C-alpha cells in the first residue's frame, strides 16, 4: 500500500484503502489474532519483505571488533580505546541504520534504558 501511494494516480482512494487496511490490522491485533492480521486475498501479488537485519548486526559486530583489535595493535592506551570503540560503534550504526536508530537511542539501549 505504501508503494502504491507513490505510483498510483488516485491517491485519495489509496489513502482510503490504506486506512481500511490499517483499521483491520488494528482490530485483529486488538483481538489477539496476530497470525491473521490480514485476509489471504489482501496479500495476493504482494512480495514478502526480506529480513536482512542479521547482515547489519554482523557488520556492526565486525567493525567494532576490528576497531578494538586495531586500537590494541596500534598501542592506543586503554583510557582512549573505550571512547574510540564507542565512537566507531555510533558512526557504524549511524551509517547502517540511518534515521531509524539515532545515536542517542543506541546509547540508551546500551545502558538498558528505554524512552517513554
């Protein structure tokens, strides 16, 4: 439905269809029907999204480990290697996740806090 908003000429109808679909999802979610949020006919011709989250997480892990090993091999003092690894982590997450995860949110996640 989101892709149709950009490609279809009648955006008013697309918005109405999207609103109907979202109301159906909300109602079924509220009923606890999480495995049947939409009817099968609603999903005809839809290409399932591929979850590649593991690639991002693996990349972040590899970059952080390489930064830690590199800092150790270059003889960076322990007092500086911690902040260095933190900065590398924030930059890497910023590059891979973009606006989906802000650096301050990552710091909150690392501290075990959540936004309310």
